[in-house]
């Protein structure tokens, strides 16, 4: 009997020992396997936070505008291509100041990017695009801006410490609006208090057409129109809709007198400090961005015009004969710029030749 009891106890001891050993093995195996798997996950290459370059970009348009939407595409492209090495931050609606203030911030390197229209602060040669009735359609402008000629026009910006990555269309043809009367002839323009941005070429042209010119910051224009500080202004359909100028204007004349460039400005010193790889990524992304925004302006043109009409604005389109009268007055501004060398005349002639127009012959 005692032998049988001892035998049973030995069997129970052996079974307990085997179970304990098996349990120990199961507990140890996950620890051995998990460590190398976790180590492999940690091998994924990431940019260290201290190595990330922050690129702050400001502009004056709303978050619904093509300028902002295309900048979001720029942000996506840059962050993807640099694997997060450049972190793009976009500030719309003049959050960082007026366009002039943002240009100055770029010059001193406080801001790493701005899209806007204060051309006199960037390069005198941007005035080439602003000569009255130069382009027959927006596509002509876009072709010049994207060409080697466009690069040469933008290149002078380095004199003020700015690098222009690319140039796009700022919104399409610009039109005149006001609260006093329809503008069909220079006599209708005479005496109107018309707002312009602080750009010399625009001011000279509007004065040549007969207007009393007042420079007001873009961010302050809606209130200036609303309270009667000025009678009217000039802007493309896109801007008139985006900033709701149509709410405080009665008349619009479709004149197509200018197309404005939209240079993408960054600090030259900041740009030069980037690796060559990063520099090319920014340039390529900027060019893709403008292809997107330029097309959006074209696609939304008819829609924006209808919004303006539906908003109660009386719209009049100049006939070719009426436009020719304004163009003749605007010729005095072209003559002044050429005679006084206010832009590079050789570059202007390249543009004229590309457009199939006669170049200026200097005496």
C-alpha cells in the first residue's frame, strides 16, 4: 500500500514539473520574439524635431480662394517630398499683416514665404506685366510667366534679398467697379475716387484714365468702399467675390485692362541655406502650385461673374472701340516707362515679340 502511494506521489510530481516547465517556456517565448520586432519598428527613418525646417507662408486671401487652396497643395508636396523635413504653415486673410508688411517680413527673414501684389517692393520689372491692355487673354500671361522670360523678369528680386520661386496669375483680368455711375468712357472715370494698391504703374494708369487715385491696403478696402472713403476700385472677379466687394459696389465695367502677376517670394538667404535637394523641391512644388491656381481662376471666372451680377451689381462690358480709347490714354504710361527706363526695356521687347506685337524702337 505504501509503495502504491509513493508511486502515485512520484507520478503527480513528474506531471506538475512538466506543466511548470511548459508554462515557463510559453511565458518566455513572447519576450524573446517581441524585442527584435520592436527594434525593427524603431529603425524607420524619421526627421528629428530639431532638424525640421519651419516654413511660414502668409497671404491676403480667404481659405476658400484658389490662392489658399493651391498653397495647401504646395504644403502637401513639400512635406511629402522632404519626408517632413520642411514643415509648411499657411496663414491666410492677412493674419500676419498687410501684403506690404509681409513682403518686408520676408526681406528680413522673419517670414519664409508670401504670395501677393506689392510688386514695387520686389522688382521693378514686374511692371512689365502691368502695362495697360498688354494681354489679349489670361493664357498669354500665364505662358510668359512660366517661361524663361518670366524667370528673367523675377530675377531682379534678389537685389532686395528676395528669391521668387515661381510666378503665377493673381486672379485673371482686372475690372473697374464703383458706386457713382457706369464707366464707358474716360469722361465717366473723370473725378472718381478710385482705390489702387500701392503700385506705381497701376496708379499712373488709373490717373491717365481720369480717376482721382487713392492708395489703400487690400485688407482695408472693403470698409473704405462701404464708408465712402473711395468710390471704387479695380480687381479681378475672383478678388471681388472673395472679399465681397460686390456687396458695397453698384457698377462694374468689364475692361480687361491688366493681368497681375502673383510672385511667390521667399528670403534669398534662407533659400540659399537649404540643401540643393530642398531648393529644387520648393521650386518644383511652386510651379505645380501655380498650374493648379491658374487653372482654378480660369475655371471660376464665369461663376464669379454670375455671383457679382446676382449680388445686384450692374455690369457693363466695354466694346472694342471703347476699349481702344482707354488703351490710347494708357499708352502715355508705356511711353514713360520706356523713356525713363522704369523697367528693363529689352525684357519688355521680349514680351512684346512673344505676343506677336511690335517691339519698342529706342531712338
